C-alpha cells in the first residue's frame, strides 16, 4: 500500500509530461517566433489575465491563425506548431 502512495504521484507527473511532450513542435523555436512576432502587438499579460479567451489547444491554434490574419504574418504549419507548443508549455498548460 505504501508503494502505491509513492508511485501514484510519480506516474501522474510522468503522464502530464508525456502529454505535453507529445505536442508537435519545438519550444525554443516557438519562443523565438513569439518574441519576433507577437510582442509587437501585446505583452505576456494577454496569456495570464483571468478573462483570456483561449480555452483549449484548438482555441490556441485558432487564435494564432487570427493573429496571422490581423498582422499579415504568414506562418508555416511547423511554425504554428512551435508557437502552440511554446505558449502551451509556458502559459496555458492544456492537455
């Protein structure tokens, strides 16, 4: 029984890490894209405010596409994946 108390938290942490790692994309590339493109319109507070509109990974992807449209920036699919991964790991923590 004591083993299960020790193993359960370890398994939970590994499960969350595996889910985040399973997202396609590269976090470091996403940060570079974010710093080069996103911070010209807003700072990081848009991700941490209580009333943020993004509620899911799909919503995050949709918002990135909306920002592309608003700024006339064209991103490749892998760049969108990089941004989603960076923003999710840094701020949103969606599963």
